[in-house]
């Protein structure tokens, strides 16, 4: 194999690593965008509920932003 051929193999390896990184970044971005959409949707749904229904599920109106972003800790969790 010539030096030129070896360089192509080396470049192909770097190129495949580059595309793998691009795919990984694209997936991470897609997951982040999906999470943002889910949080906004859930927030809107909870904001529409009357106070008595929020009380029934154990959520205060002031807690909606926190719960939709971080989730809720169950009793006994640290």
C-alpha cells in the first residue's frame, strides 16, 4: 500500500469519528429539544387545572415549574 493509500485510510478513520460525533451531538440535541417540549406541554396542562384538582394530586400552583422541570421527590427520598 502506498503512503497516499495509508493517508486515505487514516483520513477515513478520522472522518468516521467526525461523523459519529456529529450523530451523537444531533441525538443529544434532539433529546434536549424533546425534553423542553415535554416540560412546556406538561406545564401548560397543569396550569389549566383548577386549584382543587392540583390539591387532589398533591401539587401546589407555585410548585408547577419545579415539578415539571425536575420531577417530584417521593416521601423518604433524600
